[in-house]
C-alpha cells in the first residue's frame, strides 16, 4: 500500500492509493482511524483493514492537494550519521565501527511540497537524501532476525543540515544544526514493506534545481535497516510512527569544491526507487 496523510477542511486525515486515486480510509470504513500513528498502532490487522477499504471504498471526489508528512507527529526522529562509506570518506571521517546515532526534534518534520525555511541563524544549510524507515510495531531489544516485523514501511527523507551549527560550533551542535523547523521533510507516501521489497537494493538520488547531486544505492549502507532497528531498540523502545533516517550517500554540498549550499528559491527533489519523489522548495526565514 501507499499511504498518505493529507490536509482536509476538517484537519489531517489518512488515505491510501487505489486504482482511481486516493481513498480516504475512515470514509471507506468508519472503524479505521483518521491518524497515521493510530492506524500503525493497530498493527497488521489495521493494515489488512486498510487494504480492504481500498477495494471497498471509492476514490475521493477531490484528490488531496496538500500532503503532510505520512507521520506528521512522530514521537522520535532518529538519524544515522556516516552510514555510507564514501560519504564518510568525503567528510574526512573514519568508517564507523557501529552506528552513529543522533536525532532531530519532531518539530523539524514537514511534508511533500512544504517549504524548507532557511533560518536567520544559519548561512550554511546543506542537503542530504535519505531512506526513512517508519516503525509499525513497538519493540525493545528486537533481535535482528525479527527487525523487519517491526517496520511498517518506508519514505523518502531529506536530512537538511545547518553545517555551521553541526560542525562549526564548539564541540559540534548536531542536534541544533539538524533540528531547525522544517529540516526533516519526509514523504510523499508511506510505502509498505511488501511494495518496496529489499530496502538494501534501492537507487537513491537528490536533485538540486534539476541537477543530480547525489546518486547511489542503499546497498552501500554500512549498517542496513535490520541492524539499525535492532541496535537502536537496545537503547530505547521503538514505537509505531517513530522514524529512522538511515544516512546519506556522497555528494553533499559542504564536501564539494566550491561548496554548494542551499539558497532561497532552490528546488530539492529526493527520489528513491519504488518509493517516490519528495519535492520541497527553500525560502528565507
């Protein structure tokens, strides 16, 4: 399935892609919720009900014009640093021996088509295309061989980064440099695991104003999805709707000569094979 959260006249609602367009799940089946996290909390049975609703329901008369992030209110936004060997090399960092974990405040989350706001307090804003994992089942100390049972699906993600904060402040301010409002666009859809297949075999690209800046494949991940889920759950309980940004491939702007930094009016597209294209434009604060 391909699931979205969209902005309706009455507030956020969820829908799924059908043959004739998006079907509002709650309109098709009143037993289904209007919020993505609530649907994910229903587990496998909830997703089965949603699939049945697509078949039984009718497409919306007016297709959604405003998409939100598939999970607009995740409890946790977990990120992985230096998870492609060639990105670690361009950053001048050794290949990590275990996952490098940081996070973003959930207020950074935005959806497809939302503006990326270039903040007054940073003049070195960079782009990073990432595969995002969306958790569907709660777990702690999840064995690696059971990790995929806890994944609901995937989305495209953009780990926008204020390099002057992340790298230039004393001691490094990763959390602050990564957490400006609008610095975590994701979407446009939550694509369930059955449609994506192996998350370790996906082409991933980032285009800036139509020019390809990053072009790689998730087979280059140092720590694959199942290992990340198992590792993170050893520290904290993963809950439905939590999102994991799995790291970016090489080609980021700060590693280029000369540097390529985002400026107002830029259009950034993150495309991941079998998942879709996430598009956002930048504006000045």
